[in-house]
């Protein structure tokens, strides 16, 4: 449920007007996109143990990122579509899914078994 709420939050926050954060380093938002989608993909690794399921979720996250970039350009007047953001989202998904190849893939199970 928390993972679904995180996905929904990304959708909502992506389409809301951008808050004024002052002067930020150029292209720093690309790191935020990468990190957000990497965390979503890491969460999916904890929930879906099979590669096939992870592939489906990974493709869905990539399509969501691309779709949200398109929606920002088409549906909002305060945001714009940026292909570099979509690329950062995609690279974040790939990095997050790569956790499946490490011992961290079962981190949530190990945490839960300690309780």
C-alpha cells in the first residue's frame, strides 16, 4: 500500500504547479528525477520477487515517467515537457531494478523478520 501511495504521490506532485524553490544548480532536477524513480523501482524489487513481474513494473514506471512528462507539457501551464527528465526517470528505474542483483533485494523481508 505504501508503494502505491508513493507512485500516486509522484503522479500528483508531477502535475502540481512547481513551488518557488529559489535559485537551484542547473540540471539539479535531473538528479531528483533519477532518485525518485530509482526509489520507486527499489520498492518494487522488495514487493515483486520474480524478474517477469519486475520487468512489467519497470516498463510501467518508465511509461509513467514518459507519460507524466508529456502531461506536464500538454495539461499544465506551469510545467513543461523535458526529454532529459524522461531519460533521468528511465535511468533511475534501471538503477533501482538493479538492486535485484544485490543482497539488498530482500532488505524488507529481513527487516520484517526482525520484529
